[in-house]
C-alpha cells in the first residue's frame, strides 16, 4: 500500500487567524489553487488512488475532490474506476468548543493565563475544547474501521493506494495512533530523508502545511514474527547512525502488546511534501485570500472566443 496523509488547502479562517475546528470554513482562492496543483502533481507522477477518504467539512471535501479530479486526467484511465471521495466523520478536526470562531490569541496558552481561562469558563454556554484522548479515539476508530481492513490477507491483488484528507491537528494524532499499531521496529525512513535531515523523530514530524502530505510505503513481509507495538507514545528515532536503519523506542518505554498491523514494514518517503506548490503565487489585490466561489470565472474565460456554428 502507498498511503498519503494530506492536509486541506488554505481556508478563509486560516488567513484570518481564527479557530476553525468543527467550523465549516471555506477554501480561499489560493487554497483552491493549492489543491488543484496537488491533484495535478499526483496525476503527473502517475499516482492512481484506489481509495480517497476525507473529513466531511467542505475544506477537506473540496481538496479531496480536486485530488480526484486530477485522477480523471490520467491517460488511458477508465473514469468509472476512479474512486469516489468517502466522507468519514471521524476525520474531522479538533472541536475547539468555546474558542470556535475566535482569534488564535483568544485561547489561554498552556501553563499560563489560567485566570483568563477561568473567566471563559464562567461565560454562559462555555464548552471545553475536545481532548486529545477524544481525538485519538476517533482516529483509532477510523484506522480500525476503514484503513486496516484494506491490509487484510483477503484484499484484492491490486496494490492499494490511499489518500486521506484531514486537518492540521487531527493528522498528527492519527499518525501517532498508527505508530501504536505498527509492529515494533517495523518503521523506518527513506535514505534520502535521513541524508537530508540527519535525525528524524517520527512521532513528532512537525506540522502539515496547507496541502502538504506525509507519504508512506507499506510492504508486506514474509515473516510470521510478532513485534508488539508500544503502549505509550514513545520517542521513535531514525538517524544515519542506526545499524539497522529502523526506529526504536526510548529505553524507559516498556513495549506492551497492542493491536498491530502484522507482517508489514512501513517506510516514510515524504514528510510535509509541498513540491507541488513551487512557483505558485497568491493572486494580488486580496483576491487570493478571498473565499473561493464556484461561480467565479477565471481570466481565461474572458479571452475565449465564442464558437461560430
């Protein structure tokens, strides 16, 4: 399986610096162009998706649909074979509760300004932000119900290629949950990543840019040996000095049995890849930051000559 964990394109609330977890913020014109570029990038590289999953919010659905549209441009492809985007509620962003729709500076920082937090709690209708544990449970449910079944022995002989379009805070949690399911010492990074970065802490890969993606290569092994995953979030490290080139847990973490993806090795081949955005510039005059409207006409429309019958 080839697996792509993709963040949605830029949104109106991203530009405004507003918390938009469960809030249905629309793509900007620039975000629409980012997602269009992403779909073209996959098409140009001959990547054919067999499954496309998405959060049901419009910013992720539109990004996923533009990825799918790129698939329709593949040469010699049967359009009926292009998978439909499947919305999955578990992939939604963290719900920020009381802070939904408020500026990023409004939420008290961790470890400080607790008095302001208490003031917020006293407000009528105050709602706590969704906890990381709640997000982890959602992501675990998605993995168990949608992704892992694709890895079973009885799946189709065709190699699966899966796109998952989600959000900037949801995807790191999904990735950490996936690590917990992997066989111990089955995770590594491609040589070119190790050479470029030196050391990779793979459960702390950093943030996802708009339409940035994490690319993974899952390969079935012939061994029946079982390696249990780590029960707690462990610090997995890959660097050029490792003898076997694989990840390992820190010494103070005790590996305990947990549901695992048996007989698979996983290689990270791209981290927050934004190669498709090279040369893309925001349209000036505030247009690029404006909400994308499907009814808008591109400048090409004004220069097309009307056909004469």
